[in-house]
């Protein structure tokens, strides 16, 4: 082969590579264009925040995948350890040494450990399997579906009620508990949000429900917590009020800030910055704010996560300090579903996990109480931050991207079988609308960028 022949072959190979690359980019651009949305022309400003839609697509896939991994792992120990309202004895709570050891029965297990796995370990679904929905992901799925199908940025009370009544099974087993179940019952009686979450109508308003159903609104409003709080206000108050609502907003703000955390800094620093910013929305005299400050202080004192978890239990469930008086109400399982105690437990896993998704899920799974909820929250957030590709690299494996919403809900297309790619694309289209309508920003389809104004 002569030099000229070799040169020509190289040129042909390069041309083919460039053609395929252009086709690939074109297909990605086309796949992230909503044909039913009118994209306006907007002149961006130098102060606008630029966010990649293609990168966000991978991150939204990571959000759903990370939630599922963490949700199903946390379910292994859900309600195994809730404290006995007294001095802590050996075995009252799990420690790090229990990871990989036999799972213990939950409070409703009648002496039978979890039917997921015999040991406390990660729960994975292989590439050919299907992730099942659970209450930590299914209401968020409903809200995403309602925003997209109603072509709106802000859901109305009637849209929320109609969506719940259409997609939630009326009879048991309908995978609803405490405040979600009560709100659903009130909807069937004709009440609309926010009346469904008000203490006058819903005695379960202090429970955890809003924390696990609304974080996604933060992702729908990248870089703009103010807009995130606006669009999540009613969904949160569908089931929550006061502290339980403020805690849900804390999570929403963190998820909004995940898009603008300084990627040049360590992920631990990003997490602590996001948490510090979200802390600002908690009223200083609320028990939720005081829980945050208490857990963070113990982290900085150098206590182990187990010691801090034990301190949380003694301070809030035994001594009922900082205005947290759930124990005095003599609720079932001492309010093990309550917003407060599970918020404190979630902060233990967040701070001590230090941005490491594996450690965060492990600690959340072992911390106690409603352990699948904090794990799902942080698994989704950290999964978003590192993306689907980052999750696969971290765990050293491929995962299923299939999702069955009909495990817990009903009346969705394709017999309820969806996939994370499609779910992420729907999320992108929702963000497009919010960026344009609520933020007055720009969607650049050629560069696949959002231009987000930094001012209202």
C-alpha cells in the first residue's frame, strides 16, 4: 500500500466517523425536541446560567435508577428498628457491622425477615429484569405524567385530585399509607388540595408522605429553588403542613441546587453546600431546623453515625426536645412514619455518607425507622448528580432500565411498563416548559442548552 492510498483510506474513515457522529448528535437533538411545544426565540444574557440538556438527560436517568436501587435496598430493613422508648440496649438498632448479615423482622413481620433477601445488602435488578414501582417513586411518576399530559408547569388542585383518583387503586392493597391514604380518602369525598393536607381535615399531616413524593419538582426547576418551591407548593400540601411541608421543601431545594453545585469541588463539598442552602428555608424555631442543626453538630463533633443516630433517638423520641412531641401522642409504632424522626435519620445518612452513594445508602438502610424513604431520596439525588453512567461505573455493573408503574398504580399506557430513558425525556420536556414559561429563559435546541435567568 502506497502512502497516498493509506492517506485516502484514513480520509474515508474520518469522513465516515464524522458522518456517524453528526447523525448521532442529530438523533439526540431530535429525541429531545417536543413536537407539541412551541419553542420561543429568546436572546440570552451574559448572566444566564447555561445547563446542558443532554447531560441532564443522563442525570434524570440516574435519578430514577438511583432511587430504585436505594428504595429497594432500604426496603430490606424498613421498620426493623424503631426504638423502644427507653435506654438503648444491644440490638435495638443496626450498626455498620450488620451490613451483609441476616435481616431481622420488621414491626409487622411477625418474626419473619424481609422477603426480598435473607441478608442486608444491595438489591439490584439485572439488565433483563424490571424495577417495580413503590411509594417512593410512584407518586412522583404520577406528578410527572400529569405535568406532561396537562401541558402545564403548575398543577391545579383539580388536576392533582383527578390524577390521584385515576391512577391510584381505590381498594387495598393500594400501597398508600398514613397521610397519603387520608388525603386520597378526602379526595374521594370531594375535597381538593391543599385542604387534603390541612390539620383540620387530615390528622396524619405530620407524617413523612410529602418527603417521598415531591423531590422531583426540584429537578424540574434546575438552578432556581424559588421556582421549584412555587411548582411544588400545592403537591407538597396535598398531604403535609408546617414541619412536614418544610422538610419536603428542604429536599426540593436540594434537588434544584444539584444542577448548579460546583462540579470542580469534591462531591462532599457540593452536598454540604446544597444542604446549607436548603437549611435556610426551615424556620429557625421549627423542630425541623433544630433537628438539622443538632445532627450537623454531632457530625462535626466527630461522633460515629451510630452514636449520632442513637443521640437522635434519645433526644427526640425519648426526651421529646425541640418541640418534637410525637411520642406523647401514642401513635402506632410511636410515629415511625413521622416526618421528623425520618428527616433526622436521613440527615445522618446524608452527612456521614459525604456524597458517596454506596456509603449513603448503606447508612440510610441501617439507620432505622422508615429506612427505604431516606435512602430513596438520597439515592435519587446522588444518582442525578453522577448520572446513569456514573452509577454504572460506581457499582461496576449494568442495570435494568425498565420500570413497572403498575406494580403499585394503574391505568397507564403499555400496561404500565416504561423505561428510564423515556421517563428522562419526559422530564426534559417538562423542564423546557418551566424554563420558558416560569423562568422566562431559553431552550437552544441546536446546542441542547437551557439558558436560565438568575433573577425572577
